[in-house]
């Protein structure tokens, strides 16, 4: 296992779905560890011959609305700080939102390498959102489908140099 990848993005973009795809059953090894909180999961990710630590963030369902942003920011900042590369996920089907821009600014300020990916790109429904993601100023977005396992070789090429 080499470096650490943090999956960053607003709720519902598919972070946990991607985490599960990267980690698969190996999650079971870390799930029972004392001190591993419910809203932050870590595991050993794998794409082909590349293995790495992966952090999933933001299980915010229990947070009162007033503290939502605060908790999201704290958890996200901790994951960013520990990572060697951040995978910033947006939802190609909903397009870029103000919260996406907020995360983009946070990532830019962190100084960490950022790989931008637009998830839910299977079929044609994600096309406009994929192009919209260019606006975030974080380079060319990778077209992903976490649910269908599409775009993983492009993801490999983008993250491997940092891990
Ligand atoms: P998170 O809040 O960012 O962790 O997002 P989740 O992984 O919980 O996913 C949110 C929703 O998006 C769920 O209903 C997933 O089934 C759905 N989803 C995740 N990945 C994809 C994808 O590649 N394509 C589509 N169409 N839906 C997806
Ligand atoms: Mg999640």
C-alpha cells in the first residue's frame, strides 16, 4: 500500500459508492476497529495493481442543520490534511452547485494535488454536467460511474502519480 486518497465532495455525489467499489470487502478489516467513527470510513483501495489507503467522508445525516456546514468542513479538512491526493467528486447529473464551488475553493487553498471527477456519467444524462465541471478550474474532469465501474482506468492514470 502506498499513499492516501481522500474522496471529497458534497453529500449525495456518490463518494461512498465509489469508496465501496475501490475498497470492496477489504472494508470489513477496518470497520470493527475501535475509534473509527461512523461518518468517516477508511479502507484499502485497489485499482488493478495499485493499492492505496482511501478515506470516505461526510456521513452527515445525523447532524442538525445548523452545524452541517461546520461538521462537513472539519471532517473534510482533516481528510484533506492526511491525504496525498484528493479526489473531488461532483455529480454530473445535477450539475455544479454552490456547495461544489465551496469545496473547490477549500481544495484549492489546501495546496494538495486534486483530481476532479464527475460521477454518474453512465449513459448520456451526465454529459452537460461533465462539461460544466470544467468551470471549477481544477482541470479536466474524469467521467466516472461509481455504480457501474466506468472510468476507473482514467482514474488510475490520474491518481497513480501521487500515490
Ligand atoms: P455520498 O453521499 O457522496 O456518499 O453518495 P452515495 O454514495 O451515498 O450515493 C448517493 C446516491 O447516488 C445513491 O442513491 C447512489 O446509488 C447514487 N449513485 C452513486 N454513484 C452513482 C453512479 O455512478 N450513477 C448513478 N446513476 N447513481 C449513482
Ligand atoms: Mg457517503
